[in-house]
């Protein structure tokens, strides 16, 4: 197979399925050969990234991710797409393990946000691991945004939505999702809300007519992936 990319996913699996679905649905295709060439690594057994970031006595996901990179080095894709937001905490170490370029989801989201508004107050919603890692906060502040990080009670709501509702029970709890978005926009005055967790992207995919100003990092990553993949065909 020529001119293909690889997707390093499975963290979690349903969220990765959502990403692949976006890729396929957004690719303009009139026949089988119009779709993109890619290889999917659905590495579901990678240890929990947030658990390790919060407490490094927990199992380290890095050896698992580096093994994936080693295997992708053998396949030699044109580029790699890392679909787990929290795993971007390890991005530099993963990129150092390969000459294959990797797309940086938080950076792409920040770039897109900058196109939509030059500055202002934005909320970041993600796992506690992503919050502590500070990857999104760093990228957003680099682009000149005032970043709101949820306090404990609000973060507990976000955790419940991500882990209990979506990951554990496959329940897209739109009521809680809207409650969280309403709080960050109305109570805290955020002009945009960055969804920095693929489970949040999953619920956003199946939410129609969302009245809140969200920036979905996974959706942006899908668009950048398509753009880069189509450039390879030229």
C-alpha cells in the first residue's frame, strides 16, 4: 500500500471509531478508490493515561505506545495520527522515537480557534490527566487565549460524563453535557469551549443543533488528516 497514514488509537475504542467514522464520512468519495489509505492501531490495552499522569506508581503507558511507534516505523506510513488527547502528554517522547511526522491534536485545535477569534476566554474540558499535563493550556496560551480550567466540582461532572457515562456504560448523557457547557459559558463567561477528550468528541458527534460554542479537537484533527492525506495523492 502506498501513500498511507497510520492511526494510533484505541484509547478508547469507541472514540477511535468515532474518529474513523468522521474521516470516512468527510472524505469526498464516489467510488471505493476515492477513500483514504490508512492503517488503524486500535491498542485498547494501553494502560490508563490519566491514572499514570496523576500517580506515576500506576502502570506506565509509554512502553506500550513506544512499541506501537516501533511497529509503525516498520510499516513506514507517511504520517501518524494520535487520537488520544491525554496521550499527547507523551507526544515529544513518541515523536523522538520516529522520523515519521505526527499530527499534534491540541496544537491543531489551538490554530483553528485562532482563526475563529483572535483572543478571549476559552474553557478547556478534558480528563484530569489532560488538565494536569497542561498540554492544551500551554498551546492555547501560546496563541494568546485566557484559559479557564474547571475547578474541582465541575471537573467531577466532566469525569463522570467521560468515565462513568461514556466509557463504562456507553451512555451519551446529553443532559449532563449541556449542563457542563451551560456552566462554563454562562457562569464563567467563556466565549469558546475546547473539547479536549475524545469521549466528549464522541458525544458531540451525536449531538445535533448544539447551541454552545464548542471547538471539537477530534473533529479538527479529522479535517487536518484528510487534508494531509489528500496532499499525498497530488
